[in-house]
C-alpha cells in the first residue's frame, strides 16, 4: 500500500513539474526576455515597481511573441504591429504606460482604470473619473459601446455575434482584469528571484 502511495506521489510531482515547465516554456519564457528592458525603461521614469504589471501586459498582448510585444504601434497612431523592432515596442509601450499612469494619477482614478486605458485610450480615464473614479467592466462596456456607436463601420467584431466582446467591439472590456491577474504570476516570480538572490 505504501509503495502505491509513493508511486502516486512521485507521478503527481513529475506531472506538476512537467505542467509548470510547459507553462514556463510556452508563456513565461518569451515574456521574461523583455524583463531587463522593461525594468530599465520603467526605472528611467521612476515606475520600476510596475515591472511585473507590464510583464503581465506583454503576456496578455502577445505572450512575448512577434516584433511588437507590447502592441505599442497604435499608441503612436500607426497601424497594428507597424513597429518591427521589439526594443522600440518596449520603449514606446513603457512611454505609453507612463503617460496614462501620470494622467490617471492626476485624475485620481484607480490602477485598474490606468491599465484599461492602455487598451482603450487615455480618454477612458476621463470617462471613469466622471463616473466615480473606479474601473468596472460595466463602465468599460458603456465606454466601448459609445465608441462603437460613433464609428459603427470601424468597430464591428467582424460582425461575429459569437465574439465575446460583441457588441462592445471597441477594445477589450475585460483587459484590465486579465492583465492584473497575469501580473500576479510575475510578482510571484520577482519575489522568488529576490529570495534566491539573498541566499
């Protein structure tokens, strides 16, 4: 009986290790290669504490793949993925985050609003400020719908009612929650890394 229990425990340990390794290889590894650059660029503007948050943002945007890992092209008014250099993408992504962060602080909105405005644009901050100062999915939906109504031929979700965003086709109304959840993985990673450095 004890031998069977030991085998089950060993099997579970190996299974969990393989799953974690797979997650690391597929998701985290490609994102972590941008950690030094993101940290350095954030430090230049005094926001280095948000390194895990921006790693979560990269994970949400591209999983660290492609030439525009922070999907920063549109913040310059360019077409999607117009930036072809990952370093320039990070520089612009950090600059864009720094801008929305500074404006969000000035307008006294919460961090979730600031994160959502990375996806929906800086005017989302004004919208939230005028509706209580705290991001909610309902606010993001109503903001999105207003943008859709202003440009119905542009924001269509490809006329696919099965798209989870439909009919809120401007931006992703769940963006903030997704990024903040992913950022927790990188916060944990940073804590483990710091602890290992101390030993």
